[in-house]
C-alpha cells in the first residue's frame, strides 16, 4: 500500500490513477482513503472540482473540511487498537 502523509485534506491531479492512499488529520481524527475515491467524495460534497485551483493548478486542500465532507469520510477514520 502506497500512502502519502499530508498535514491536511489534499487532492491533486498528479495522484490520479496511482492507487495511492492519503492519510491526513481533520477535526481531531486521522483519515486514510484512496486518493481517487477521495476525489469522488470531494466532488459529491464540495464545489472544489469547479474551482480555478483544481482546474488550472491541479490541486485543492483544506485544514477545515466541511461537515458534509467529514460525514462522508466517517468510514475512513483510523481507529486506535
């Protein structure tokens, strides 16, 4: 499993199709999700994929994702042993 550790929720076109997982913190929890799946969730729950940042620069990130996106990511929270 290839994992990219991030300091915040991040999507980037350079990660598309690479079977790469992202690990990032948000609201006191850590998340682990496959990048392309994260892009789908971001597209369903935010306007990020329609921004200049995504369309022209190829990346978006947030240290404070919306509550709707965090709810969609609930199944990807890393839980302690």
